[in-house]
């Protein structure tokens, strides 16, 4: 039964339909993996086996009647602890959050998962209020990497990444305000997608404003497309939500990329990239060329927008803490306090100037996509580093944004971007390939990612060897 934890959601649903597998069996397999691995990686801040098994039994009954609730009926799924989940506290990794209140509302993505019949198994860890690109917080401690327990899982959706990588539920929903789905996906050897802003509704609105997205975290691109079909459902609580698509994201997923024009940027002209990361991404570009795409090595033509991003992100951090009693700020991650203090110094003119940079960046990327259907880059220029550190040791870096130059620009532009695994570093840690498309091209981004993943399959974490799973392999 343990092998059920390794099946993609698409295969699980097919097995439910044929009655070869029960949702109860699949849910038990997910909890077996949690029992085996979560003490090592600390991916979950809340686990509710009793409720999950009740949901699984209900799903089994629906499948036996031939009346599944939706596309994800019976699939074990976790939720990042920034998203409201009815019946469970949403503490956001902070001691400031009060667990003793009514938790009677689902975020839009959680509501859509329930409607589709997903089995909700628990909530995954996040840095405090999701503020940084690694996952540790004062409330639940540090989350480690599924491939090496001495390394970070990345963040801020690090718990979700480690859970999915180790088969502790097939699916998870993360959030991404500067790379928070894509960074941990790259570090953990899984698929993580940040869709076009507004494609997946958010409620309540993020204090980080229109930088914030929700997105699927899965083992396969097919599962990411399956989740997108569910998560992009309408929710009136998000005033900025887009109209749901009229065609399934899976409809043309396997149409290939023959004839696509793809720009390949090694470093944007200013970023430092580790040699093994650069070599893996270059090899991925060759794979895409072999599938019929035209690959040009070209930079998109913008300066590093980190300063503008900091204005908006730090101001958001200040807004987060201003909702709590200052006498309790001593309980907060000290680095978050520093960032929030910097945010309080931002003026309205600073924010307007940052938004001008953002608009110019969007204009430049719009012009880029007049020529190129897609842009490919490394997801992160380095491999996963030591756990519980905001930046890797020995590189002279201060903030997490200094080692994530390829992710936050596309939160500023609101473009869809996906990370898929494309290799291993010299010390055996996963490397991510990022594929970026123009706004509203989510289906195209998924299609290109699916083509690459089919041509260059990737393995599972070696921590799973004692579970009878194969060791890590990279295509």
C-alpha cells in the first residue's frame, strides 16, 4: 500500500474509477509517510488523521456509487498555513496568532478543493506570515529538505514542498509573493506553479497586495494542470479575480512545443549563477530545442528590480505587524521585525516610484513576448543550503531576495511561471528550471513544462529509499 503514496493524483483518480484502489487506502498511505518522515522534515504544523479518514470514507462511498464530487475526489491534499481552512486554525507560523477563535471560513482555494472532493490531511509550515524564502518560524521551528535533512526546504511554501516530495499527500496549495511556490519546488525536486495574478482567487487579500499568488505544488505537471482546473474556480470574495478559463488546462497539455520561440537567459545579465545550476539549465534548453522549439540565448533587457520589490514587500511586512499589539513584537522573528521597520520608513512617493518600476518591467516583458512565446531561466541560481538560515553562509548576503533574482520579477509583472526539476547539484540537491510566459498564457506554460518533464524525467528523494522507492535520478 505504501506505493500508493507515490502515485500521481491523475493515476489515483483513475484507480478510484476502476475500483482498483480506495481513497481510504490512499489516505492511509499518506499518513504512513507522515509517520515515517515528518519528524525529520517538520513539514506539517497540523495533522488531522481522523477527519481526513472520514473524508476518505465519504469519497469511497461516492466512488462506489459512481458519483464523484469532482476531479480531485479522494486525493490526499495539504494546505499551506497561510490559507484559511474551516475547522482548523490558521496561525501563519506566528506566536501572535490567536488559535482560540472561530475558524469557520475557507479560503477560495480550500473551498474549491472541498467541492472537488479532495481529502484534506493537514496544514503545512511557513515562515512567519510567509515573509521570506526559507521556512522556519518562532512557532514551529525549521522545516528541512526532503533530500537532505541538514538543508533548507526553501520557502515560504517549504512545508508543502517537503510534504509533496516525500509522498505525504499527492498535492498541496502554496502561496507565492516573490517565489514562495517556485523556490521550494526547485530546492525539493517537485513542480510548483505561480499562475497569472488573479487566476486563483485569494481571500482575505494579502497584506503584500498584488504581489501575492496562490499556486499548485505537485510531483507532476499533469497534476499541476489538474489542480489548476479546480483552483481557478470563481470566488466573489476576491475583487481582482480573473474569469475562470473556458477550457481545461489538461485539454492541450500534451500538444508539444514544436515551433515555439523560447528565449533562454542564463543570468538576466546581472545575476550570479552556480556553475552546476547553469550547466543543468543549459542542458534543459538543449532538451527543449530537441523537442522542436527555437531557442535563442537572450536576456529580457531589464535592470534588477530588487529595490522596487523591497519597497512593496517591506511595506507589506509593516502592514502585517501593525495589526498586532507592539508589546508582543518581541515574540516575532527578529529579521521580520527589521524588514517591517524598514517598511515603516517607506513613503507614498516611494511606493509610487516602485510601481513605476513595476510598470516599466511589465512593459519590457510585454515587448519581449512579442518575439518570444516563453522565457526560460534557472528557478534559483544556487542549490539548497543549510537549514534555518535566511541566506547561504560565506556569500556575504543579507536578505533572501539576494539569492532569488529569477523569481520576484515575475511577481511584479504578474506573469505565470513554473518550476520543474532539471538536474542535481554536485552535492546531490535538486535544481529547478523556470518557464515564464506572458500574462494569461498559463496553459502554454503548463504545456511546455509537460513536454520538458516527459523528455527529462526526474526521480524521488533518496530519503525514500527505505520505503522501497527508487533512488534519485535526473533526466
